[in-house]
């Protein structure tokens, strides 16, 4: 009995750990993806998932030299985006929108973006409409 439970456990572990990353179906990215690159001498890693139509979905994390600098939670065509300072405090929070055009995909900022200093204090609110900065509100202490 113990032997069959061990074999069953081993089979389950192998089957769950064999989920492939960076797969394409009919030329579109699908499933879990990990992108690695070097920018300005720093290792960057992006992790997230694509739906069956090749669009980003769910939570995406962006790290530079192992430190989280951006996180997006994507649902439909809206991404709730958070940028982080090097000390892990929030730098900015806002929304980005994905629009499909005949020229391709375009992301732009929309609505109010809350900007924080390195100590985590709100210092500005930037207001965007379809990617265009409309005005900035400076927060005073």
C-alpha cells in the first residue's frame, strides 16, 4: 500500500511540474512565459501568463537584478500597475489600458496615477486621458 501511494505521489509531482513555459500556438504566445534580458548591465526577468488569444492576463511581475520594480494585475484590457522604489516602497500606482489598432497593440496610462516618494509619502497625482497627461496635482504637507 505504501509503495502504491509513493508511486502515485511521484507520478502526480512529475505531471504537475512538467507544465511548459514559453509556448506558442498558431504563432500566438499562450500559457506561462518568462522573459529574461539584460538592460543597462542589469538582469531583467518578466513573468506572467497569456490567454489563448495571445494577450497578457493575470499577474505579471517585473524584476531587475532580483528586485521587484513593477507589478501588473491584468483583467480584460486594463492593467492595475504598481511601480516600486529600490527600497520596496510603492513609487506609483495607476492603470494602463491596452488598445488594439490596425497598427498593432498600444498601451497607455489612464486616470489618476498616485506618485510616492522613497519614504512612501504621496507627493503627486498625475491625471491622464488616453495616454496624455492632462494635469498634475502636487500634494503639500
